[in-house]
């Protein structure tokens, strides 16, 4: 079986069984791409997460495009990206057809409310694991916490934070590491 087909099936599975968007896909992507298939290392995964988040577009699609390109170039990128978006497309199409008949059902509303806590857990678990990989400890935990609070409570644009961190990283590299 070809690598493109294997990658398509892997990302189709990830896209099919993940609720909550790209961040909820992180544990499945990590399990499949790093642990099971060993297409990239844990460190590369962490770097790729950062890159995928900063690029325009959908996180999981950006991720799949990189992995696909690494495996088989353009053909791999197209295969894995298709595997990532096809399940969502089919699910949204099915929901649209289904909701025209039962859209106001209390049962359906209750199901979606019940899914929310599971999605939060799916996002929190890889964040904790990735924090360990990124060497975030109690002594430097204040930085991501402050950043999240600055965005949430003070309404500071993430763009300004990215620019500030880029300048800070540059200065740190020039002044402290030299």
C-alpha cells in the first residue's frame, strides 16, 4: 500500500473521529504521525504545531500538507489534505440534510451540549503533554498564562503578541546567547 494512500486513510480517520476542530485533533495527529507511523519526531511535531498555527488556514490541513509534502511531495500534500477535509465536508453535508427535518429537536441540542466537555478535555490533554515537551515548568508557566489572559481579558490582538515575542526572541538571541 502506498504512502499517499496510508496518509490519506490516517488523516481521514483523524478527521472523521475528532469533534471540536483542529486543536481537538492534536492527540490523534500526534499518536498517528509521531508514535504509530513515525513520520516525524516529537520535537518536529512541536515545531510543526507552532508553524501550522501561524499559517493562514485550517490547523489540521496545514499539518497534513506538511506531512504529505515530506512523504511524497505535491502528491502527498494533496492526498493528506483531501483526507483531512473530506470527512468534515461529508459530515457537514449529512448534518445539513438531517437538520432540515429535526433541527429544533431538544435531543439534538442536548447531544451537542454533552459533547462540549469532552472537547475541552481533548484539547487540554495534549496541551499538558506538549507543555512538557516544550519544557514549560512552574518557573516559566507565567508567560503562556499571561499571554492567554492578555488576549482574553484585555482584548490584545494575538498579532501584537506574536510580534512582541519575535522581537523578544531576536533580542534574547543577540544579547543573551552571544
